[in-house]
C-alpha cells in the first residue's frame, strides 16, 4: 500500500504542467532583443563620435561635417573648456536692450538702454537656489547668436535664424509689449564687454575699457510677447 504522502506528491506532479519551451526565449523575442541592443550600441557610438569631433581640434572630417555635428551636439550636449587654460574667460559681458516705441499719437520714441544682465544678477545675488533661467538663459542665448553669425552679422544657415528669433523673444519678454506710454515696435540689443582687471599682486597691465557691440534693430510681433 502506497503512503499518502507519496500519493500526494505524485498527484501534485501530475496536476502541475511543465513550463512551455523549457523557459527559453522565443525566436521573435530574441530577434527583438538583439535589434534593441544593436540600436543602443549604434546610438552610443554615434553620440560619442559626434561629441569627440565637436571637441577635437579642427580636422578634415569635422570640417566636412560641421553642420551635421553642430546640429546634433548643440545645444543639449554642448561642452567647452572656457573655464580652463589656455583661454579662460577674462571679461564680464553684459547684455543691454532698448526699444523703439510708437506712442498713441503716432510718434516714435526710443527708450534708454536697459541692462538685462544686471536684472538677472540681482535675482541671483544672495539667493540660495537661483533659477537656471536667471543664471544662464540670456547669456547662453547671446552666445548662441554670436556662434551662429559671421563677423558681418549674417546668420549661418537655419541655426542663425533660430538664434535671432530666440534672442529677440527673450528681449521682448523682458521689456514687455508697452513702454513709456506706447507700443513696442522694434528692439535692439548690444553687448558690453569689460576685461577683468589684473589682481594687485600681478605686474600685468590690462586695458579695462569696455567694448560695445550693437546688433541690428529687430521688428517685434505679437507672438514674441506670448
């Protein structure tokens, strides 16, 4: 006579089915996983290569594919060495804006220059956790504009046009649609670069006179203020 415990074990073995396929992945699943792994590897290689060519000294490959490299890297993956030697930043750059206003009587007037950088700085000082916009939005937008325009102020392709629109909208938001009793019609920006004076212990004699670069007047539209 069979013991009850053994009969119970036999009944359990008979009732429980075996796992299908022995627990292995099906062929379609294997193909999907292999494809996903391959796509990730390709993406990693392309990203690393693009960033390397962006940071590396100018060469044949980077010159021939300059537009494609910049299109991929900028602005999300931009990296630079401005904080370090051999060319650390040695000047303070302030961005100013002024507006051409059309008053209710139809006359056009021009406002004085407004130091937008000083306004951002006032929001940063003594603030334990200043916003990213106050720290970087205006500065990066102006750098973006400068890097996407030539010495004559002409935009370099579509990125130049985008940078101009971006900077114009930032200035429009800062100044607002109405000033001095009239409607803002056009906006102009300028940069004022002041070299940092040498420390007292240095014998270096630096010219600390500021230099100014004025951008052209830009017509603003209703959507620039929205």
